[in-house]
């Protein structure tokens, strides 16, 4: 099969969740927890990623409404 590893990962969700939890615990033990500024950076990155798309979709809706009611 071409994508055997991906299919196995989807089928074995429980094993993938356990592996994720183990990796998270190992990071916590190493002292690699996200800091306050890391969380702020993630929020800002999400903001800058989603705002242009939201504005584009909103603009398209306004354009469609303007053309429909004109």
C-alpha cells in the first residue's frame, strides 16, 4: 500500500494518542513547557493567519450581497 504508515496511524488512534501523551510528558520532565510569551506568540500567529481569510470571505459576502440587491 502506498500510504501504509498513514493508514496505520489513522486506524490505531489509541496508540497514537498514547505516543503523544508520552512525548508530552517527556517534554514536561525536561522542562520544555511553553512559557507565557510562547503562548502569546502562538495566539498572534493564529491571529495573523486567520484575519486575512476572514476579511476575504467577508468581502466576498458583501460583494455578493451588493450585486444581488443592486
